[in-house]
């Protein structure tokens, strides 16, 4: 099996730069994902509909609202 480093060395300089940029992008994205924290600021935001809808109906309606559908 050919090592990644050996394959990169065979590329012309500008393509080596692209590989380096892509690897940096992947590393940055990984760090951002580790730093992302779940926010629960929306918790309780649908309590006013508790008596009108079941949990499943609320879930479907909420998905529709987030997609930009007009509530009925």
C-alpha cells in the first residue's frame, strides 16, 4: 500500500498546496465540531400547544414551521 505522504510528493507543487489546504479544512472542521455545544434555548417553546396537539403532531408542525410553512 502506498503511503499518503508518498502520493502527495508525486503531485506538482500547486496540487500539494491544495492537499495541504484541504487537510487544514478537515482539521478546522473537526475542531469546530468538538467545540459546538447543544443549546437548549428553545426548550418549552411549544408549551402553548400542549393541549391542542399530541407530541407527534407537534413534532411534524415544528418541522414544517422551521421549513417556512405557514401555520394553520
